[in-house]
């Protein structure tokens, strides 16, 4: 006789707290640990927990950007790794660290998680550093920098009739105007587009280079309800990747974003907010099309990465900003997107919801 077991329902996991630094052009006076510590204290204070009460800790950063091997261990010392804690690290944007922590909580191995990420782009020339993400045989030896590659994508969109320079300027103006109400933004307020950086992208179409950090706390089930008045429940999350070779991709579209959104359940019901990790104005055009976002959706009400783009933290900030709108009742159902790599190569989509008690 065979006994069938009924599959268990998936645990409910929510973002219950979010904090970030005031993003600045150059934080040379501070180490990564000094930049990160106030954020960690703030996010834990929001839920009344200590580091020792957290079940799992996961971080995101880039040793290559920091210029030191295993640089994340210094930040971990600041968190407090003794007595021994359950900890992990991803060498990418903190949004992927949040994904790992979410999976950890889904398994039931922990009830709470601390996720943080940070990046200091000011010590080097970021446009050149990011070329190390490229294919080492065909693309990297040519040294096309991140802005040049984004300009290829923008020109492809213009040639396809999906946008023009005036529309891109409007995207920049809307994002930076929205950031006026964000005290953490690096470049709030509308301003002239300026000269071309790489045609057709002008200075206003490009993100600021800056330093910053962010952190969130995740909690499951009744623990989340106890820690937060209005938790931002993660209804679904998925991440996908495009082909590494840019030459085989259609740069005017993002199938990986669409697939990730589908798997996360983004198309099952309308969203009222979308925090998009679109460092360049042209990339917002691509993401809006892939996600089917209309004018009724508030896109990047925080100002998005065009107002503050700390590398390795900007994606986590999109999830945090979307969750914060749910916490304060400004949103009912929100979509958050994070990306990594050139021209939206890797994409993560999460769907967050609030609930009325």
C-alpha cells in the first residue's frame, strides 16, 4: 500500500525593514565597514532585533570593485560573526543575496534574515572596471565601456522606432524630479541633459557614479506580522539571464525580464508601483515594454538609479523602496526589478504585496 503525502504550502516571507545610506559621489573618508554599520544598526532597530537574533545573514558586494580579495569578510566582522552565525555572500548585487535569503527562509531553516550590500565606485574608473564583466575572448579585449554598450542599446531602440532623444530626456526628468522627495538620492531634481557622453546618450541619460549601502530584514509568517505593522509579502521572485554574447541578442527587448516576471506571478494581477533598476534612460524603455507597464503604474517614485546608483546595492534598493511603499500604505501590490551585467544581461523580478488586517 502506497501512502501519499500532501505537499506543504509554501511559507509566507516578507520584507519587514529597509534602510540605506545617503548616497554620495565620493566617500573616501569612510571604509566600507564605516559606511555600512549605521545602515545595519538602523534596519535592526526598526524591528527591535540584534544581530545575534537573526537566523541567516547574506551579503552582496564585489571584490574586484573594492580592489581586495575577500573584502566582504571585513564587513562581516562589522556585522558580528562571533559567536558563529549562519552566513553567505554573493559576488553580485544585493538583490541576489535577498533571493538566497528568501529561499533559506522558504526551507524553514530560519525565521529571520539580514540582507545587505554595498559598493564604492569612487576609487576607480567605473566605466572601465565594468568591462571585466564581458566575454574575455571577444568583447573584453576591445574595452567597450558600460556607457558605450548602453549607447548601442539606445541607438537600437531609436532605430526601431521605440523611442527618441526627447522621450529619453523625459524619462530622465521624471525620475530625478521624483527623487526630490527622497532624502537619500545623490542627484535629485530636473536638470539639463547636457552634452553627449556617447551618442545618443547625454549626461542626463546616465546614472551618477557614487558610493552607498543598503540593508533589509526578511521574516516569515507570524514573525513578520509581529515585527512589522504592514509587511511587504514576497508573493513571487525569479531571475533569468540573457546570452552572454551581445551580438546574438535583440537589445530592444528583454525576454529574461519577461520570463522572470511571469515566473514570479507579476502578470497575474495589476501592480500599482514598479521600482525598475534601469541605470540608463533607454533601459527603462526596454523594461516597460517587457513588463507591460502602462501609464497607470508609478514607475520609480523613489527616483530610481538615475538619481542614485551605488553599484552592488542599487538592485537591493529597488526591492527595499518597493517594500517601503507597502509598509507606509502607499502601495498595495508592487513590482521590483534588479539587473546586473551589460545591457540588462541578468534580471531579477519580485512581486510584493501588502495585506489589510
